[in-house]
C-alpha cells in the first residue's frame, strides 16, 4: 500500500512541478500537458479492489487537494475525481485489465473528465465553450498522459504481480 500512496503523491507533485514550466492559456496548451494525478488514480485501482469505499475516499481527498493547491475551484475537482473514480470502478468490474485496456481506460477517463468539467463550465456559464475548444483541450492532454499511464502501468503491475506471486 505504501507504493500505491507514493505513486499518488509523486503524480500529484509532478503535476505541479511540470505545470510551472508549461503554458496554460486557453488556446496555448502544450502538447505535453500533464494530468498525472488523474492517470494515477486509474492505475492504482487494483490495489484498492477489495476496499472500494477507501478508494473513493482517497480519490475524493486527492481531488480536494488538487483543488486546494492547483485550482481555485474548491470542491469541484473533488466531485469530478469522485465521478471518475466511480467510472474506474465500473470499467474495472466489466473488463480485464491489461496494457491495452489500460490505454483505452486512460483515453476514456481523460475524455470523460474534460467532458464533465466542460459541461459544468457550460452549465454555470463561466467561460464560453465550443466543440473545437473541447477537442483542442482533450488532444493536448492525451499524449503525455498516455505515455505516463503506460509506463506507470508496467512499473506498478510488475511490482504488484511480483508481490502477490511470492
């Protein structure tokens, strides 16, 4: 469990460090925009498979901390992360996890996060949105996060399976 929490903390911290060096204007996102915290909650789910309530609590707390340190929308990311956590639980109950399904999960869940996020922005009329802006946002977040998710998958699952075999 220490490895699981260290992955979550590492991803959370690296999100903040890398985001200091990248542009975050509306039409000026880097192709390597990180969202490692969200990717890590996808990867670490099997460690919490027997205790889903604990997983959802950790995900919600991580979302709240993400709000506290990186955004000024208190409790928004806590709710978004909780919804994504529920989606992770649902997808993992329906599909066997391997490197390919992990890739698909990362794509689906990143897209889901941004669609939920943009839906709330649209509902509360915070910023005018259009489909091109949403697609632009999603495509600029996918590349680096897929690479991070797949590398984290191989590290985490190699360790996770090795520990259960012994």
